[in-house]
């Protein structure tokens, strides 16, 4: 497990985007070898998406031979609803890059058979060769995707009934028509990726980061399971370290010279 500690949100976004760029370029994707990337929604990854768009526009990166799989989607929310995750991804990322729309996969919350939709999504990931790098953000209660506290740590893509606390948050966006269910990839689905990147920023996420890396694995803090992944990289800002032990912060900051070599651009 690696923990990259940076000064602020903008630095986190840039570092994460450079790491994704480096991973894609090192993979050297082509028509017979696609790079597969798992993606999140929410506020945290927006800066990373913005930076990746810049790389594409500057011709420093291409998504022509990249396949993406998003983490989740609300159930029974129209695909073109401004708050659907489909709209989020297209408005904030996909329409600004050179990805083939057929290679951008998002769960269909309006599918006639939701269980089949979830099972088919798992099959699509397998058929694509599995996920090379799965990027995720974390909620204040430590959940990733819609794998809320109490979720099975061996779960697969499935239907999730959303907690009342999450529904209260969503009411500020959806009003009284906020979704009660969602489709989400499972914890085991993410664990099967060859590498996992977790973005954690801000003081409100500080306790979640503490639970993620300084305490044991718990289904009540689902992000903590990634301690057990052979290739996990947590990327956080200074604000998110407020609940960490001083010696933890000091140890990982001492590794930053090495970590920064991971984003050096070899192709310019």
C-alpha cells in the first residue's frame, strides 16, 4: 500500500492525472490491446478529469484504445437527467476526449432486468480482460461506489438500497424525487483490478482516511479493504491527514521522492 500526500486538492488532481497518463502510456494500448480503466463520479475526481482533458487536448495522451467502466448509476433516473452519472461522465469528461463512445461503459439504471444488467456488466469487464487501474473516491463514512457500511467485502456488481443518510444528501439535488436504489460495482469487483487508486481530499474525509490505512479491515468502512490489495495507491491532500498519526504522515512523506518518480513523463 502506498500513500501519496500532497499539499492541496489541485496537486492531488494533477498527480493522479499524471499517474493515469503514465500507466496508459506504459501499457502502450493499441487496436488489439486496450487499457481498461475504472472510473468514479462525485466532486473529488473532477480536477483529475480536467487535467486528463488538458493532456488529450495537448496531444500528450489518447483514449482511443482505452475502455472505461464506471462504478455506479442511480436506478430509475432518466439517462439524460442532469444528475445521472451518465450525464456527469459525458459532460465532465467523455465528450472532451477522444474515446470511442462504445468503449465508455456505464451501468444502465433503467434496464428492464436490473439483475441481468449487473451480471452482464461483470461479464463485460471480464471480456475486456479485467480492469488495469480502478480509480475511486471515498465518502465521509468510508464507502466507495455505493458499497455503503455493512456491504460484503466479496460483493459483486449489484442493486443497492441507498441509506437514508445518503438520500438526505441527495435531496438537495433531486428534491423529493431522490433515488432510493442504485447499481454499483462490488468491493470484490474493484479488488480484482490489477491496481486501485483511491482519491481522498479535505478535512471531512480525514477520519475515513484514518480508518482506511491505520486500522484493520472492516465491512463498516469498506475502503479499508484495499489495505489487502497488492497494488493500492491512496492519494490525499494535507487536510485529509488530520486524523493520521504523526509518524504515519512522516513515514509516507519520506517516500515522496520515490513516489514522484512514478509520474515522470518518459515520452516527451
